[in-house]
């Protein structure tokens, strides 16, 4: 079991095996990258499940494609990968606190 925080695109590629082409094509905040991150967590830590979140907490950094509060949560098992899109509102501190809770909730429901 383990965990890591991968803010940079380079770290997502280096530590989780997310292809840099996927990041360039879809954006770091995308269902495709959340899926690859969850699969990478599972592979890196040799676990049954891998859980990932990727998003824009703000207060800056949002774009039309990925506005502040947009979050994708990925969950990988041996057979399937689920991705859920969330639109969180509030202050940066609250958003950063909500991402892990939303991820844990998503895991428990699946």
C-alpha cells in the first residue's frame, strides 16, 4: 500500500507511467489521464486497487477546458477502470480537502 502526490505532468509520466502523449492530447485534467493514473498507482504499489484524482483546485490555473473545481477520480481494479467527473465549488483549501473524500466515497461505492 502507498500513495503519492503528482502535481507535475513529468511526475505523472515518470512515477505512474502516464504517457506524455496522453497528457498533451487530452490534458492533465481529463478522464483519460485519471484512468492511466489509477492504473499506474495499482501497478506501482502492486495493489488490488488504484485510486487517483486529477483536477484544478485554483484559485488560478483554470481554463475553459478545465475550470477551477473540475476533478476526475479514477479507480482501477484488475479487470476494470472507472472514472467519475466532479465539479467542486469553494475555496482552494476546501477543494483540496474534498478531493480525497470524494475519491474514498467513489471507491466504497464501486
